């Protein structure tokens, strides 16, 4: 029994082409989110390095007045936060990230010599709303970086 199969290969090729296109879109979007996270982490690292040098003058003069000198530049939560906000403004970071924010509850210093910086932002993947699903408003990003202020090599 012979049937007319004309056009079925074309339909199969169209379905496979659509699947391949969706796969490429998802890989491109995932790569974009990963790159946004890496850029945000690099910014947090640089802000932590800058904040580690943000000396609290009162703590510095108190520490240098003691015998033996100091091993690290003393920093406080306030100096770390102020330094991070100033650094982000100098770098014009808010214009390069969507909803960039400093997590003030987690940003600071746990021990007086380590600057911990926590930044949050959103990555907007380039996906059609039908494909993006729950990520149409963006993928939340959160990174943490720390730097120790040291006076020695």
C-alpha cells in the first residue's frame, strides 16, 4: 500500500530546527548570566580591595600608639560601606548593572582588618518571555568578596 509522504521530511526538519534554535537561545542566555556574574564578582573584588585601604583614622592612631605597632590597617563597618559606595559611584557601576545594590547587612568587617563586600544585581537574559518562564524579570545575582588590609609584605 503506497501513501503520499511528501512534506513529512520538511515538517521533521522544521521541528528539529526549532529545537536547535531554542537550545542555542538557552545556551546564549546562560552564558550571558554567567558573564554578568563574573563582571559583578570582579567589581566586588575591586571594591573590597579599595575598602581594605579605607582606614578608620581613630582606630589607626589608637593602634599605632600601642607598643609594637600594627600589622594591618584597621577598618570598621562604616569605613568599608562608605568606601564601597564611593568606589561604585567612581566606577559608574550602577549604569552597568540592573538593580545594583550593596547588601549593607553583610558588607563590613568581621574582625577589624578584613573588608567583606556583598553586592546584588539582576541579570536580564535575552530570551523571549515564552521561553524565559520564571526568569522574565531577571536572574538574581549575589556575590561576596573579601580583602585583608596588611601593612607588611
